[in-house]
C-alpha cells in the first residue's frame, strides 16, 4: 500500500533484530517497497547487496554532496553500477551549502557528473539540496536533467522551487519533516502540490515523523507521513497511498 521512496536501509542493520525485523515491521505496516539510497562508494555496493537479499528493495547509486571531495565516480563508473537490474536511480546527489564550506565548485562538478550518468543510463535522479536551492535548480535546468527525470527528496524548499521542479517534470518527495509543528511553510507547499507529482519517504534512519520524532526512523513509519498528508489536504490515506505508489511506478518505468 505504501512505498518508502528514500531510505538508507543499510544504516538500520544494527537495529534490534537486524534488517529482517525492520523489513517485517515494514510489511506489517503495509510498506510494499523500499528504495534504498547510497551516499558514497561503499554504500553503493551495500544497497545493491540488499536488493539481492530482499525482493521488495531496489537501489540508487551515487555520492552525497557532503562526502569528501576526493571521493568521486566518473560518468562511466556510475553508468556501470546503474546497469545492475535492481538499480533504478542515480543519487543521492545535489548540492549542500549547509555542511560544506569554501569553494564548492567540486560539489557542482560532482553533481553534473551524476546528471550526465543519469541521462546516459536513463535512470532518474535522487536530488539532495540544502541552502542551495537556486544553484541546484539552475544546474538541473542547464544540464537538461528533465531527460532523466527524478525526485527532489526530503523537500523543504519554497513554492517557487517546487514549481521549478514540477516544470522540468520532477517529483517532490515529502518526509517526516512535513509532520513537524514548525514546518508551517512546508505544509503550505504540500497543500499546493499536484497529487500526481508527490512521493513519500522516511529518509530513515533520520527525520522520524511525529509521533516518533527524535527516535530512529524506519520504513514502517512512512505511513505516518501519508496519514498527515491526508489530513492536511483533506484527503483519505487510501488515496494518498494509491497516488504516491502510482507516481513511484510511473517515474521508474517511463524514464
């Protein structure tokens, strides 16, 4: 019924009962599929391995913008990783000016490499952006990222940024942040988003939604994001679940 479109499943291996328990809890809460996201070279291989262990897990490969600038993939290396049958996306990639300082041209170059790999491999992009909204969207537009498509994950930006993402055919993914009391501006954006362009995610083990805020996040908790959105938008949980699931499958089968 639900799809967790962004989870770092490999980081939950130390939870009580291990990943089998995490996956069982997800199933109990009607989470049918999980997209597990890499953040560096090592985790690319970790998330691919998880797809071979669990038949309802797929993977995305890439290097997070905050990972040390010396750690890089070439376009060809990313394309080769993306050829695995269970790799359905490139990322997470993007820009983060909150945690990185100084001349960040290396971050922008890495971002462009991921976009090119996504276009050539015909796999959508998983985009991270923090305090870099204009540069993120400018690069996506300049590099014709609409040819690959993708997701602005864990969206926390303003409506203008959401509109720019929608204009290039991207989807907007909402995490547990939307359930936070102080996320009023984001909630306003969430009300405006067209239902056929919304995805839901946990970003587990981070950013657990209310009522689990401050605790380790898990894929099972994605239903709380759906429940909050249903209430916020005056919709039903069933409709939110059906729409976000359809959106996920549309993105990853038509690009």
